[in-house]
């Protein structure tokens, strides 16, 4: 990853900060799992977006005074004993090389440096990431804010979360390339599952072929917990038990994604375990595929984000009436009960208040229509990832097969 990319991201925030201000971002830490084991660490994404650094307990401090930028990153000191157990800490020169931040200090120096800057620079505002989707998560900025309010009651605290989220809503070229790579790896995993799926396998047995392809590609973490849902299980949106038998005649829905340099792919494909769709499965599958095509055709700048779901629902009402599944639009919610899109990037459900606005060039998001007919034992979702272009969109996952003929022919070759 090029350190210049992260310099550009930091410059965005610097430009939007008021004069006489500090910005503070934490990298986060891995919470306790059980006993002496922690969950796998993953950096808080706004910190990573600004630095490219992926270690625990780091702090980024940016100071803006008279339009001059001062940047400091605080890291953990080298601990010889700890290194024997968990590996060495990043050295200062490594931090400089990754982030492009030349001023590197240690965590135990933070309070002294912080206090000095506040006094000497006459700081009036402090920006911090007060993300609050999870009440217990990311507590460090809230704890620091409490101390600031007691010690410096004249300083104004500003939430930088939405500010940075707006930057992340519009992807840079290198971010789109990382997402493309995540999609490519995801594709290989999906194809491996299609090649090896057979009736009477457990869902997790088929899923294992996806896992192997990702590990082989060096993927350290998945975009999310994989969904492997056969038969009626596919009518449960976030089914993750993945332990049922996939019987002959069942469809199996895989909602999966690889993560590449913390950027995510999010793809869903639904295919017959035995390699052949039934006529009823074909009927519903082609309605879902047609709905996806309809949505994609309407993606372009200045279209309201929420309009995409309305377009799909109008199409579904028409088609499901034609086949006699529903009589009026109020019944649609029995068979389609989620939105057609969400943003995609450093998080699978990426940040930004997109539901309140319009599509803009270089937004990346999913298009994932589905139909879920429990009484027929059929759940179908087809999900691709797109980027908005100057006058339309590009389907980033267009190379992953999805028509009935493509899937049947591919599975017949195994």
C-alpha cells in the first residue's frame, strides 16, 4: 500500500478542521474472548483509512494551527518479553514507511505531548471519532473526552465520525482496486464450491472449499461470517449455522466475501446442489436475476439511493402477480424483506448516510435482490458489487457466472 494514499486521506480531514484544532484517532484493541485468549485484532477503520497501520493501541494526533499541519503517531514500545510470545512491535522506521508520518512517539508519551500542544497552540477544538453503533465498542475516545471536559472545559469536542464517513463514501481508485482483488479471490472460492458440491453434503462441507481458497490466497480475515444456506434455510437472511444436509434437489445460497488489505467483497450466488435447476427454481431464479438487471440499469449519478429498492419492488409486484404468488403489493413483504443495496468498502456494510442522499461517482455498493418462499423451500439471492461511473455503473463482479445456463454448464464440467 502506498503511503501517499494515506497522506491524501489525512489531508482531507486537515482541510475540513477548524483552525486551532486537534484530531485524535485510536487504532483500537482486541477485546477479551475467554480465559487468556483475545478475539483477533482488526484496526478501527477510520484510523486505518488515515494511516495504513494495523496494530493495537496506536493513536494518531493531527494538529492544525495557522493552516500548518503537525502529525504524530503514538506506538507501543518494544517489549522483549512480549515479543517472545506474540511477535515484535512495529519499529519507528517501519511506521514512517507505512504511514508517511515522520513524527513517531510512544504511547506513554501521549498525555505529556497532548497537554503541551493544547497549552502552547491554544487549542480550541478537538475532533474525535465517537462512533456509537455498539454501546460497548471503541470506548477510548469517550474516556479521553471525559478527562478533557474536566481538565479543559473551554475546549469544544467535535465528532469526526460522520466527517470521515463522508470521505469513505467516495472511493479512491486504489480502494476500488483493492475491492476488485477481494472480489477476484471471492470468485475463486465460489467456483471451488460449485465444482465440489454434491447432494447430501453438509453445508459446512461445501463451505470448506471456499475457506480453503481464501486461505490459499493469503486472506487473513473474511469480510463477514459466511452464509451457507440450503433449501428452506435460505429463507433466513442471516443464517450462519451452516450445519444442515444439502439434499438432492435443493438450492444452496452462499453469501460470502474475502477481505483484501481490509477492503471487502460481498457476493451471493445460489445454485443447485446437484447441478440442475428444477422448473420452479428456474422460474423464481430468473425473476430475481431480472430484478437485479433492472436495478443495475438504473444506477447512475444523482439517482436517489432509496429509489433502487423501490424500482425492484415495483418489478417484483408485477412479476409475482403474473405467476400468481401474490395478489397485491402488500403481500410482497412475505417474500422480499430486505433492502437491495448497502455500501461496501473497509466495512462490508460500509459507512456513510447514503440512504439520505443520491448516488455519486465512485460510490461502491452491492446490488442483491432476493426472493424467499418458505412454503416452496426456495430462497434465492443474487448479489454483485458495483461502482458508480460518470454516466452509469460498472459491475465489479461481472466475471462471476450467474445465469442458469452458465451455472449448469459449469457444474456439469466437474
